[in-house]
């Protein structure tokens, strides 16, 4: 279970604002029944309106494949909770903060872990393209919303979780801990375009870098401390969103969406040496729905690994790419 990760990387940008802005879009979230749609598991090209406050809550439930018939120490399921708060500093600059909580459960309940994970902060800068690039203006017409929109974003985690959680033998399991021990850093960019009145196309690319952490001493390392570093994570995502239904009288809108989420994981390292059973390539398919009502947005999707090329595949139970499925639910509101 060395490749068992904290699944926090994408959360740095995971702020899906209704119909105008993530993990966000142009027109103003649920307040607008027109304008682009927003994806579920990736960032879109929107910033928060100036002076507006954004609240966000997400649950990501991962059901892991198991390979032995008996109830043993294989990972059974994990639940990743996320609360977020955002603020529109200007029409083109948004700031976010996230606080995650992780719950990781084994089949035999021998080494279950849970707790607050590493908090995260994020800044997003938004642009439009219409006879040249320009910062997102405070007001956009429906025609403006049909232009290409872009963002660049940067984020970091803070070492607020616990990287030194121990099993019953007193050994530290990096993958089952709730913190990385050191800050991590994310840099990404998005592009989105309304193809017509109903269809929106979205792209998102990002990279997450981990730093080396020194872990406490444990018996598995001869009673000595040791170093560990998770492999970098590269993501490329695309989404198509279809506005299926609107009811102006009740301020309601329903979107259907489909996403392809590509993830490349580098190998983890321990004491500077690359670890077996870590890293590889994964492609997920994520179908879902998003509903808007007044200034609130609800989204639900199922994330499925449809293609994997993992290093030492049979050693990566409980890691990305080894899910039966992931169920994702989020709710957000703009004030």
C-alpha cells in the first residue's frame, strides 16, 4: 500500500463554481441560468466576482479493488472530505483556502486512519480573449461569455496533518498518514469555451510537486528516522458540459457532463531510493450532473479508471488506478 495517496492535489483548484466559475466558469455561478457550464473533477476558467464569498463542501468516496477472498489488511475504502472558502479580491483574482479530512479503512479494521489532513491555499488569475488577452472585466455580456476564458493558478499545502501515523507494530505508513510533513506546490492553467448556447468545452493542466520529509524513527527502519518523498503528479483533464434544462421561474438549471481525467504519478522515494509498487499512468472517465438553484450548486459524479499502466501493478492495491469506482458529491454557494 505504498502508493496509497492523500488525494489532495486536485483539491488545490477544485472549486467548481456554478455556471461561471471549480475544483468555476463565466456568468456568475448559479445566479445565472445562461453562460458556460462547470466541470466536476477539474478546474474551469472562472474567477469569483469582486467582493463575493464562495463556500464549498465536497465528499470523495473511493471503493478499492481487493484481491484476496479473506478479510485481511487490504484497503477497503477511503472517504475524503473537503471544506473550502473563497473570496473575489477583484474580478480577475480569486483566493481560496481548503481544509480536508481523511478516513481510510482496511478490510480487517486493523489499521484504519482518520483525521484532518494538510490545509491548502490557492490563488487564481483569470483572463479572456477577444482581440487579444485581457483580465476578466467586472461585467460580461452574454456575448462576452462565449469568448475563450483562461486561468492560471498556483497553490500550496500547509503541513497541518500528521505524517507519522503508526500501525499496531509501531511502524509508520506514509500512505495511510494524513499529512505530507512538508508543503507541496501546485501550478496549473485552464481554458474553456462555449461552443454554442448549450455546450461548453473545458481543459485543465497542472502539476503537483512534493518535498522530501524526514519521518520519525520506527522499528521497520532499525529504530532510526528515515526520509520519504511522494512522486510528482501531472494531470491533464478535459470536459464537455451540456445544459440540459432550465426553469427561469424557479431559477433552476440542470447540466450533464462527461470528463476524461489523465493522471501521471512519479515513483515515490524512501531514503532517496525509488520504491517499487508506486507510480504510473491512469485515465479516468467521470460522468456526472450539476444542478443550480438560485445561488447554490449541487454536483454528483462517478469516477471510473478506464485505462491504467501502473508500475508493478499487482503491488499497488489501495492506490490511484485501483478503484472499483469513486463517488463524488459537492455543494457550493456564492454570497
